[in-house]
């Protein structure tokens, strides 16, 4: 008799905790063996919930990358907190496959639920950036849990410094990967908002010019932005628990240090 989805979910949660205990205890061989068993259970859960038949409109050629990995790829390339729209644009420009935009709305909630059920059972989590003032989730900004805490915090100057950081990262990737038309269009949109790049280069922008112009402006804002982020990170470490440091706090205001 096949197990119910509920029973499978309980076994998956227990097995994730076992994987974590084995990994933190240094028994990597057992952790890998348990992880293989966990993948089998997760596949059984998907069959139980979704059935065995694939929708006809899904591509069958090549491996399908899970949504969270697609988002992780894009955020890793950007190296800074990003809105879902930018995540979609980066993935479309530089990675194969399609990200289903509608599924992004529930992704962070699913990640938080997973962490609270079995903390640290995954190598990374996709979580919310935290606001520097309240250490609450920043609306519409995704980050990766393995980033240093200051990088996962956003203050008054962070929107600009993160934009410039992303412009540099995208330009560097475009140079390495020889970006096609989608990558060049994305780079052009970044270039249009950076002083020092002439308007006639937006449609055929040179990554080196974007890097130079972005770095020049970044020098103006970076020190003050980093100071604000570091101070907020110190408060977060002392006043928030592990889950709140990843997903923010909604239950209370966090006092400022005197």
C-alpha cells in the first residue's frame, strides 16, 4: 500500500533532521546515504501528490531544474538582494529553462516553513532581505541564506549599491559567457541608469564600460552603506534567533543599540 502524502511528509521531516545530525556530527558518509534516501522519499511524495503523468506542455528533453535552484543560480550571479522581476530577467538572459513567475510568490514562505520544520537540513535557503531599521522582511527582495549577514540587510543606500553591484556582476558574467541578445538587452537596461555611459551605447553596450562606470559610482556610496549594514547585522546577531536572522521578525520591533 502506498503511503499517504501526510505520512511521507512526516518521514521526510524526520529524515532531514537525521541528515543534519549526521552532517554536523562529521559523519559525511552516513549523511550522503541518508540524503539519497531522502531524495527517494521526496520523489514518492511528488508521485503521491502530482501523479505519475507529466503535463503535455512540459518539455521532456533535458533535466528539469527545480525552481529554488533556478532562483539560486540567478541570485548567486547577482551577488546582491534582488526583486523577483530581476531574478526572472537574469535567469532568462543567462540560464536555460523557464522560471514560472507565479510560483515565486510562495517560494520564500515555503523556504521558511521548511527551515522551521527542519533547521539547516538544506545547504541553503532562499529568504528575505532584512530592513536595517526594524530587521523585518524587506518587501519583494530575495537573498541566499549562505551570504554574510550584512549582505542580506538593506538600508537607505543599499538599493543603489546593490544595483551597481549587480551591474558589475552581470557585466563580468557577460564577458565570460559571451552574452547573447537577452544578456545584452539586460546589460543595456542597467547601463541606462548609470552615469558615465553614453546613450548611444545602450543598445550595444560594452561590459567593460559598465564595470568602470559602476565601480566609480559605487565608491561614492559603498562605505556609508556598509557601515549601516554592519551595525544592523550586529543588532540582528544579538536580538534575533536563527530563523529570524534569515526570514526577519514580524512579531515585535527590534530596539536600536544605544
